[in-house]
C-alpha cells in the first residue's frame, strides 16, 4: 500500500514536471539576434531633448538585454561625463524596463549591454529610447547602419531627434529567453521519464526482494 | 527462438542508427566552410608524402592523419567534400566496431548504448565533418582501450599486434591521443601486476617494440615540445576554462544539458562502484571506471603541463579519448531494465537531434561564405589583388583565393601596378588610412558586407584614378 502511494507520487511529480516543461514552458532557452557587420554611421549627438529611438518587434516573450553601440569620441575632452537613460516600452507606451548608466561605464564603439530582464509580447511593437543627460560636452552618438546591411529582423523604425529614418537600423544585439525547441522538450521529457523509471525500478526491486524474503520466511 | 528475434532486433536498431548517423553527417558536408586549422590541412595536402612529413614536423602535430588525407586525395580527388567524408569514416568504423567487438566482449545493450552515446556526444557531428585528425585519433584510442580489455581476458598474439598497431597509430595522429594511449598502457600493466603477473613480460616486450617504432618521431616530438613551451596560440587556462571543458563535452544547446550528462556520469560511476563493492562483474566494472578516467586524466595532465609550461591544452584535444568515457557509461548503465534503457535511448536520440540541428546551422547558415563566394565568382579577375587587414585569417583567405595574389594591408605597396584591389576590411583590425587615397591617387568604393567563416568584413573596391 505504502509502496503504491510512493509509485503514484513519483508518477504525479514526473507528469507535473513534464507539463511544466511543455506546454507551460517553465524552462526557457537563451538565444540572440545580432546585427551583421556593416558600414556603420554615427547618429548626431544625443543629449537632453535629442533622443535616439528604435522601434522593434521581439522574437520571443522574454528579453534579457539589449546591447547597442555608442560612439563617445565627442565626449572625450570632457571626461565622458553624463548619464545614459535607457527606457524600454511596450506598444501602449508602458515602461517595461528603465536604467540609468554613468556614461563612463558605456563601452566606446562596441556593444554595451542594457540589462532589461522583462517579459515582452512576441510579435508586438516595442520601443527603446536612449537619452543622455547631465552631459557638458557635445554628447555621444549611437551607431546605426543601412537596414539591408544590418539584417536585424526585429528592427523597425529608427528615429533621431524627432525625425524618422525608415531605411536605417540601430546596430544592436537582442538577448532573449524563449520557448524550447522540439528537441529540447524531448530531451527534458525523456530524462524526466528516465529518472522516474529508475525510482520505480528500484521500488520494484525492493518489493521483489521483500516478497522473496517473506516467501523464504514462510518456507522456514 | 525468441532470444534470436530480440538479438536481431537490437542489431537492426544498431545498424539503423549507424546508417542514419552516417547519412546525416554526409548531409553536413556539402559546403565550403573551413576554419584556420582546416585551411592548414588543405594547404599541407598540396605537398607530397615526404613534404607532408616535413611540414608536420615543423608544425605541432604528428603526420599520420595528413598521410591518410593525402591518400584519399590521390584516390578520390582534391575536393573538400572528399576530406570531409574521410573524417566521417572513422566514426562509422568505430560504430561498426562496436557492433562486432564491443558486443562480443560485453553484450548488445552495451554496444547499442555506446553507439547512441557516441551519436549524442555534442561535439561529434562538428568534428566528424571537420578536416582534422580528431575522429581518426578517436578510432585508434578507442580500439586500443577495448583491445586492452580483450587482451586481458585472453592473451593472444594477434591481439597484442592490434593493440600495438592502434596505439602507435594514435600516437602518430595526435599527441594527446598518445597520452591517452600511454594511460591505457599503464592501466594494462596495473591489471597484469594485480591479476596476471605472467603477462607482465609480454607487456614490457610490447612496450619496447612500441617505443622503437615511435623512435623516428621522438626527436621531432621533443623539438616541437620545446617550441610550444616557448610560444603557443592557446589562451591561458583558468578555472573558468576548466569548467568550460564540461560544456564543450556535454552542452547540446539545451538548458542544463551539461548537468544532465554529469548526472548520468555520476549514476553510471555509482552503479559500477556498487558492482565492485558487491563483487558482481567486478573486473568489467573496474575496467569501465578506468576507461572513464582516461579522458579525465588526459585533461588533468594537459592542464598540469599547461600550468608548468605554456598553455598547450585545448578542450578538443580530449576528443580522441571521449569514446572511452561513453564505453564506461554504457557498461555502467547496462543492467538497468529495458524500459529505462529505451527511455535513455530516446533521450540520447533527441540529444543527437538537437546537436545535429545546431551543427547544420553552423555549417550552412552561420556565415556569409556562400554569398561571398558568389560575389567573387562573378567579379574577381585573375590579375586582381586581394588585400586584407586581419592576419589571423591569412591562412583561410589562401584557401578561398588560391589563384589571386593575397597581401596583408601592412605589406601592401599601393604604388605598384594594379587594376583592381579588393580590400577586405575587418572591424577592429589594422586601420586603412584614408591618406593613402590621396597619396597614391586611389578611388575606394564600398561594395558590401561579406564574410568568410566567422570573419565579417566590409568589402571595398580600390582602383587608380
């Protein structure tokens, strides 16, 4: 009776774990989309009211981070002072993630990762804006390229200082956590079944061993 | 009768997996993607046999693989496809070997699990189509390890000959395969000392023969060792690097796959230790644990040598010994019930599916080689010069542009006569000073974004005004 309860418990836990993998999708897989190497341009300086804005459509439901490239050469003489305000919003203009970074921390002409760690709506338009404040120099710029060369499916409309630049696209790297592929799901489901089978196998062995012992006892 | 049907059924499954694996590996071969080491292979194959031996002597590896590749080239042609097929071959031979010898020494469950684990090994598809020596070294090391057990059970002249030959073949293929083989020799001696002392004499005789047969290369080996002690291209080994070896070995791209394999490893080792404690199939279990320790010891020794000298160990150098780890796995897990083994088999097949998908992406879609080749096919003239600014890819460019003059930007004299220069500008490499355009009256026109392997560059056409 007790053994049967343990067996049922193992089965319930296993089925629960399997369902949490699929269809519930508790475990997610990391993936990323990155701009192709291209002829890069620098936007004009971003500072105070002059904002750099990129609309994009995420490929998955959770976004770990968005990395972009900034050129800080113009801020060199003033010691790169200033703060970078990064804001990610959904299609209803609701802020999903916001961060303020010291301009000194931002890598020059290479990817700088703005950690977002937020759920987004796959396939829906989102925007992120980059704004620099407290900056005495002319202000840094953001790198972008021709959309055809950048080849980043997510990127939609790029705006700078209130004007739209439909043919251009930010140099970016989107890091996601997304749903598992079929092979991943199969690996998880089978390994869970395997672990369960080991426990059940062990219980059966013990059962047989006890039965054998009882039988021997009776025989005596 | 029922047993025979079951036996044939397992055999059929084994052959089915071998055929599927072979077919899928071949499907990964129809591309022209190579990296630096493969470019070296293709370059050295321009030499004759003696040239190859001399060429490898001044490099850092022994020559056997290149001689096999050269023979394949002479027999089947100079294409990259032939070379890729030649590196798939040893994996298939190893699987076939499992259906014969491993099955004979253990049973069909072990040979089936071994084949499935080899298929599921995350690096296997990548290395099976990489024109390097690793799969051949794996074949030799594994046969050496299995023959050691066979020899221990029954000492026969033919087995001693096979053992010596495959050991030598491994040693002439890769130095870390030599290290793995040395460990197998050591374990065999230990087994003889403990259980069969009268065989020790034969072991010493065979070891002397092996050393004599390897002596022509020992001087080269010492010279190469001194060379790499001074300078080698492998980055420093840190704790992070050591942890990354596990990911290299077991990460299929699925979250927690490394941990899952580690769990299987612990389970398998625990079952083997239980067998030893219970004294059931003790010899077999000791053998399995020893074989599982070979890749671990190879790595440990590699890391220690790297610490004492220069970093000379790379995760891929343990590849030749990895099949022995899977053999140990298979032996450890063989006594699970058939349902558990079937489910484990399904896990291994899905693990293979995952890594095949990943390798297919890497081989066919991760680079811009196809469009770059198409562009140059259409636009490159015989007298055009190709200038690049990324020295690390010099070897690779030589493979892709065998008929044109290739010049590193730092060595380019723009005063010389030329019609067209195609300049491949890799980001963050040597800077092209635009003053050159004025000084030499040049036009520089951006053509597009292209790439070879993982080097993406902007392509410019430079002509004289």
